[in-house]
C-alpha cells in the first residue's frame, strides 16, 4: 500500500513537472512570437517613417527650388525697375507693399529738394510725404490723395500737382505686379510740366488778344 502511494506521488510529481515544463515551453514560444511581432511592427513603422521622411525631403527640395526661382525673378524684376528709374529723365520713385522706398533717382530728389538725409532705401514713404506736402499748394489734399493711392493695390493715378512756388508736376502712379499677379508695391513718376503749361497759357492769351 505504501509502495503504491509512493508510486502515485511520484507519478503525480512527474506529471506536475511535465505540465510545468510544457507550459513554460509554450510560454517562451509565445513570448518569442510576441517579441517578433513587436519588432516587425517597429520595422514597419520605421519603414513608413523613412518613406514619409523621403517625401518630406523631396517636398522641401521642391519648395527650395521654387523659392530660389522666385528670388531670382524678383531680383531680375528689381534690377529692371532700378535701371528704368535711374535712366528716366523724370522724377521716379518706387515703394514696396510695406510702403518702404525701394528705388528713387536724382531727378526726384532735385524736384522735391530732398537730400540724402531725407531719403534713402528703406525709408518709410510717409516720411518724405510730409516734406513734399509742405511744398504743395494744397497740402492736405496732396497728403490725402497719396494716402489713398499708397493704400490701394489697383488704383492707377494721373493728376497735376500744383506747388506753392507755382511749379506744376504731372503726377502718375501705378501698381507693380509680378507675372503671377502678386502685388509688390507702386511706382511713381513726376514730370515738371511748368514750362509747357505756361507756354500753353501764353499761346492762349495771345490768341485771345489777337
């Protein structure tokens, strides 16, 4: 009886050991499989991130190329405008979309008695407007007109400006736009028409009295 009991106990212990071994083996295989799935998922995520990073790098490169092309176009356009302003026999001035002066010529400075202390590239246009307004025959009208014009991206302006010293300037302004329609600012032109108008007046008076 005791022998049978011992055998049964031995068999029971052996069975428990086998169950523990098999359970542990399957548990290890499960953990290994789980680990492999985790690594696979990570590899998939890394692969997807690499694809997204490559696409992002490509987009950044394309945008950089487009930006360089735009900068080159702006530089070219700016150089053309600068050359036109400098070559003009009339007073010329350009302002950017922030109302800062970008180009001007000597003729403009001479017409409005502006020195290097009064005007330079980057100067806010309102600074010199105050100076020019003092020379206008109707200062308030002059200032109001220029405020209206400078704040418009579409207005084309053409009018006479009468100065307090009897000079008369033909003033014209139009927006500066790129090929894509982007607004870059304004260009102003001032032509001294004093002598022409005086000649016309003399001819008219001569016609009346003859």
